[in-house]
């Protein structure tokens, strides 16, 4: 990998024939694995921007993100979320259908609730939707008594 001072736009024409889909994306090959690159298909070519030169590959990501409860109580909700390949695109949480503010710590992969009104307990039907960069999603549901 060769870092660049400015982002460069690249377009690749694959040697094989691919059917463009959201789950098929460009990844930069790194010493620790792969780094997802936001990309798009146009006229049989795939384009993306990069801040580094190196080796790139096309890969499918069909595995949804993993979501598990760390702590579910009336005071706070803590969830561990992660995605093995393309990375987390976004997540959203609700309690009884009402949006629930969540903060995400990228280092630990923990998303935790923040209450605007600390006197109001977190009770009822909790739901969290996590979507990765390839469009795979996981919905976690739990009733908090």
C-alpha cells in the first residue's frame, strides 16, 4: 500500500463478467485483511476513490452484521455490533416504536443508549436494526420488563 496526499478516482474493468449488485464491492487488500471502498458500477466498470495505491479485489459480502446484547436494563442498553467484511453503515434503535438515542464507540464496537429524560425508564419492546455497507441487515428484538 502506498499512501497518497490526495484522493484519486479509479475505474476498473473486471476481466470476469459480474452482475452489479450492492453486495459486490471493491476492497483494498491490506496486511490485516480487506478494507471496504465505497464504489459504484457504470458501463461495465466499477469506480471508487482511494487515498492509497495498492492491490484491489472484488468480493461479495452476503453475511449480515452480528448484534448481541451486552446489557439490557431500564437504565441503559448496551449492544455489541460488528461486521466482518464491509463494515457498519448505520444502525438505529427504538423502544416501543420511539427512536432511542444511541452512541457508538468504534474502538470497542459497543453502542449504548443515552436518555434525554433520565427519569423515564427504558421499558417495553426494544428493537435495533444494524446495516452493513453491502446492504445486509440484522434486526435484534427484545422485551425489557
